[in-house]
C-alpha cells in the first residue's frame, strides 16, 4: 500500500518541482533582463529622490507651476522627505495680482491648495538649465543661487524626474536662460548612470513634442524608464481651462489650471494605492485619458513592471479620495499648449470694463501676442523659402523623422540656428518654438550657419523684436 502511494506521489512531486523550477527560471530571466538593461528588479534599501521642474513663468502659464506643486503634494503625502525633493519653479503665481485666491495655487476647479509647504529650492533667476544639470549631477560647485540642494543619490537609490512646460523639436524651456536641449539632457543622464547616481530612474515629461527629447536618444541599458505627454511631432494640452465647469458654475480663473497628461497621472496617483499600481498600469490609464495626444514610452520599459511606490513613496494617507469613475475624460476644456496664452489674453479683454484703462491695456497685450505670431510665421517662412525654395520649402516645415532616429544629427547646428534667429528676428516665444522642426530639418539638409545668418537678416532687416 505504501509502495503504491509512494509510486503515485513521484510523478506529482516531479511535476511540482518542474513547475517551481520554471517559475524560478522565469523570475531569474526577468531579473537578468532588467540587469542587462541597466536596472535592478529587486527591492532597494536606498532612498527615493525626486526632481520637479516647472519650466515657465508668467501668470498665463499658471498650469505648469500648479502641476509641479500637485506632484510635490503627492510625493510628500506618500512619505518622501523634503530633503529628498528638489523643486524648480519661478514662484510668480501664488501672489500674482491676477490670482483670485492670493497665496493659493489649485490644479483643478474648486481643488485644494497645492502650494502650501512646497520647497523653494530654485526660484526666480535660479531656475536655469545650468542649475538643473548641476542638481542632477550632484555638483554643488556649478550652482548659481538657489537652496544649494542637489541629488545626493547613490547606486541603491531611485530617482523620479518630472518636468512640465513648453517644448518643441529637440528642446524644452526654462524660465531663465538657455533652453534644455535633448542632447544635453541625455549627456547628463548618461553621466549620472556612469557615476552610479541611481539604481533606476523614472522620467515624466509634459511638453509639446516632448517625445523628441528622448526619441532615438535614450538607451535601454542605463536603467531609465520614461513617458512623455506627446510624441515628437504634436502638441500637448492645457487642461481645466477657462469656461464653464462641469457643474455649470462660472470659472473664476483666466488661465488653465493644469495640463491634460499631468492631470491624468497625478489624479490617477491620488486615486490609487501606489503600492498596488505599476508604472505600466498608470501609463495605460494616462494614455487612455490623454486622448488628444499620443502618450509615449521610452528607455527600459521592463522597469514599468515596478510599483509606483518604488519612486513616489507609499502611505495610507491619501492626497484625495477621488473615485476613478469620477475623473473627467472631457476634452471641452483642453487647449493646445501654444494657444493657452491667447485664451488668457482674450479672457482679460472680455472681462475688462468697456472703455476703461484696463480694457485698453488688455487689448494692447492681446494685439501684441497676435502681431508676434504673425511676425514669427512670416519671418520663418521667408527664411525657409530663401534657403530651400521651390517645392521642398513646405516639406522643410513639416517633415518628421522615423521614430527610432533623433530629430537632428548636428545638435550644435540646431542651437546655432535658434540663436541666430533670435538674434536677428527676436524671441521665438512659446508659439514660435514650433518652428524648431524646420530648423532641425534645415540642419539635416546641410544648410550652414552663414546662410542662416544672411537669410535671417534679409527676413527681419537685422532687427530682433
């Protein structure tokens, strides 16, 4: 009887052992994949760090600082310490004379104050690309102004990097000084990896054409997973913009309160236990809600299997208790990023008393914005026609490279073309940034600097405005 029982157990025990071995091999295989991709699958005993960047200033850009403040509140509520959260924001919104709730910033209609407690690490003139690079690299000697706080992270730590502002082909803005160009950011990330300044890193970017910051550039083997609000050729969208609220009440703010992609990931984080939702699950939820642009993934996507808590912390205390089924999917108050300023100035004209000095000033500001747009459109088209001409001129404005290629080969050429245009024709502004695609395409076509200078002088009479 015992022999019979033993004989019947042998196949079962062998099968169980084989199944356990298969699971073990699967887990080991996944760990090996992540390891070879520059990441680490296992739990870390290191520290969670975050760098939050609002790349704009001006009340009409309210939404970017509101986004960053909201992101801070999520991280803080889930256990990250202020000493490990570094914030870049110009800080000209909360107490702005245009703000109907002085000292308070909200990220949705009738929402809570997200401004309280936010660290003032890098504000005003300290909100530069140079300072951001220094912070990411942990290089205090390269800082100019600010709190002096940098990423003191090491090989066991996890880093979350969130950026919100305007962007264009190959670059995103900062409030002061030079833009952040994709190749410069990539060089900083590679230096961080070489210096073992993180175990794994997650990047979220909110900007127009934000995919161009990573497309064809972010390696899969340096332990970084990233998502962007849009691909390399489309706008991202402001959200909770002026108009009627969902409950029919009047909207008291003259500017958008958030951005669609950013609102999507943050309200998703508000509504979930971060220890039970993975980065991939959040990506899919954000992609579904951000239905006006294509949310993208880059880098080591294997890392998206990690829980959000790996990077954003975990706490039983919730930032809010918004049920997922109440999160709006309406696009009625979503506006392309580059048109949000016009909405603000138009709103000011509409609200000013007729014939008042305030009305005259509001109309002047709106007229200036419209005139600037016309100037940029005209001058860029003249430059392209002068340099390229014929049927190729139109394609130079719109041509898009395949998704596995960087948007430009010669980054110094792109930087030179942007500087040249602004020297002779005036600032591009958020609206004009869309034309960096034409500049990148001209660089790829072999147009040299001297010809660009000559064409800019001819188009703008050598006078920047």
